[in-house]
C-alpha cells in the first residue's frame, strides 16, 4: 500500500473538516463552511492562504484568473463545496488548480452530503522532494 502524501497535515485538515460539519451540519452555503474552516485553522495554528489568486496564461499571455479556497501550509489545496454531490467538473477544476500552482495534493470536500464527502486528488506531474 502506498504511503499517504502529507499524512500528518492531511489528518489535521480532515479533523478540521469533520469538526466543522459536526458543528454546522449540512444546511448552509459554502461561504459559511469556509469561514468556519478559517476560524478552526487559526485556532489550531495551521498556516494557510485563503482565496489564493491563480492567474491562467496561454503562451505567456494572461487569459484569466481564479481563486482557490485554501492553500494549507503551502502544500495542500483545499476546495470546499456545498452541493448534492460532486460533479466531474469539480475534480477537473481542482486538478487545474494543482497544475497551475505546481502542488502535489488537493482535498475537495462537500458539506451538503449526509456524511462528509471528500476526495484526495494527486497531481502526477509534481514529484515530491
């Protein structure tokens, strides 16, 4: 069995996510879960960036920009959703974030399912040091 990438940090993040859903349940908009996550990251002294700007370019020309919900300790992208279920486009979106920022791992989480729904997404183009 393969070793989990960023195992300790991943477990800390998952603890934050489970705590947030246990407290808030499944009935709110995405922005409220994000605010609760941010509050918990601060309490647990976990370094993060919120709504990290990513610029998209094509052959050196800027063609757009988007924002990632969280980058945790410069290693893990965290994308939050509040949907009935994950869509294929959600996974593609997160993989695009990983590639744009040259990150190895993302966690996508959905707070509107009866049990917390999450997936780890790996960027095979990035090698760990």
